[in-house]
């Protein structure tokens, strides 16, 4: 992958700033979005991960406020009532949501925010922040390969894996609601494809602040006030 575009300007000499974008990756469990997300974050300092709140218990190795903000159901309900979440959903009986304040601050500062959320959360973001949203759905190359990857992770029981496989069919039915679709047959190619999408979306005209005045200055020529 090539070097990232700076987060707040196209070059030090250009008086053009960029508003950040919300970059959503969704997929059924085991399709590879977590691996792709980690690679993207490790490569590009201009994008940061949105840390969700959740009511599920903390798993071994997780860190509060790094992997998730772990809260109870009463606190979660209060955040929903206060409109403090950009999106929220219930998955496998547990509540998840995206705090509004930190995301809006990052976008205003010209930084991009990566979301690892499902189709329900993506729909809610599309309703409230369509101009800032870029969504990518990650598909597995086959159902057989998806099941193999779930077994390879060795994180879930056979019963849980079957439940995730059953849920995957419904999740994949929402692929057409996304801006882009990447079939994750090879992780290296998939990471490169996702990164190319991010780079292109950063150059969208509507995200560039001050571009009109910059172009007018070019048209006036050197030395012209």
C-alpha cells in the first residue's frame, strides 16, 4: 500500500482542508473484517477506530476503553434516551452503540473514523450522516470457507458457530445497501482494495474545504490578489 494522504490538507502548500469521513466495514463473523481493520489502522495514522459501548461482558485479553467501553444496560438506555449514540443495535442479546461526541470531533478535525459495525448500525448512520459515510461490505469466498474460518479461530463452541452461520445468511442479504463490496478470498488483496477505496473517498470534492477559493486563486494567476 502507498503512504496515506495527510489528514487535514492535501499538501503543506495547499490551503485546502479535508473533513473526515466515517468508514464502515461490515461482514458476517469470520469473513475477515477485523483482520482488515487492524491492518488498515496499523498502516494509516490518519484514521482512528471508533470505540463502541457495549453491555456484553469483557472477554479475556480485552481492555476497557480500548476494545469497547463496557457499561451496564441502565447506562446504555440513558445514552439512547439522551441521543448520545450515533447508532445502536442488539446482537446476540447484547447492546452495542457508537458514542456521538468523539466521532463528530474527529470528523471536524479532518480525521477519518473506522467503524466495525453490522448492517443495522450502518443503516442508522446512513440516515443521520449520509454525506460523511462510506460503507464497505466484506463477503467470504464461500460458505464452506466461512465455516472453516470460524472453526480455525477456536473462539466459539460448535453450537455458537452454527448459530453464527445461520445468522450470516441474513447479514449477507444486506450487501446491496453498501457503497462497495469486497470478496475476501485473499487478505492481502482485500486490504489493498479497502485501502484504495479509502484513498479515493478522501478526494471526494464535497469533503475538501477551501477548494473553491484555491481554484479561483489558480485562475487569477501569480501575483494577483
